[in-house]
């Protein structure tokens, strides 16, 4: 478990601090990529990822998770900052913390998918796929999720 502090905000990888109710509510009700996602799916996804919670006065303010093998590959997923905490630089700081995490250094490839936050991720060194013709996907969205 690791923590970073900036002013009155903390980012932590401590799973025990995560407010699954807040995370589930935002993802299932507000996140275009996860609408309708079940609480159990959110819990299982977090359990099998490296989670990053953002906290303000011990309240969940944001979240992201990294799916990784800790050796070669990382996929950044479910990144959000709750509306009431936006415009404080938290998403940029969160991505700095994630990409600088000591256990994630030296990875050959980082990926993510976004519909509308390209500029945020460019600040952390992400670009479009260099060789898109090498990438394939099998996309099976649940009925209740909006397609990306």
C-alpha cells in the first residue's frame, strides 16, 4: 500500500479505504463506459487490479485502476474524479501518480481507451496507437452498457 499527499488530498492504493458504493454509483450511473455495471463486477474488477483512490477528508473523491502483470503491460481503466472535486488538477495528478508508481516502472506498453479525455492522457505521455493495424479487439458489451 502506498500513499501520496498534495494539500488536503491523498491518493492511496489501500483497497480498504475504497468506498465501493461511491465508485459503483459513479461508474454505473455516470460513466459512459460502465453504465449499468453491477456492484459485483465493480468489486471483482477492483479486486483483480491495482486500485488508486483519491480522498478529500477521508471521502472518496476519485478513482482509477490499473490492470497489469507488473512486468510488461498495463491498462488504465475506470478513471474518474467526482464532479464536486473537479478543476483541482486531481486527474492530472492521479495520472502522474499512476505512471510514476514504483511497481509499474519499466513496462513495455501502457494502454487505455477514452472517448473524450485525450488531452488529459497526452499530459502523461499517451498517444494514439503507433501501429493500429497490429491491434485487434473482441468487444462484448453487456446490454446495459453504452458502446464506446
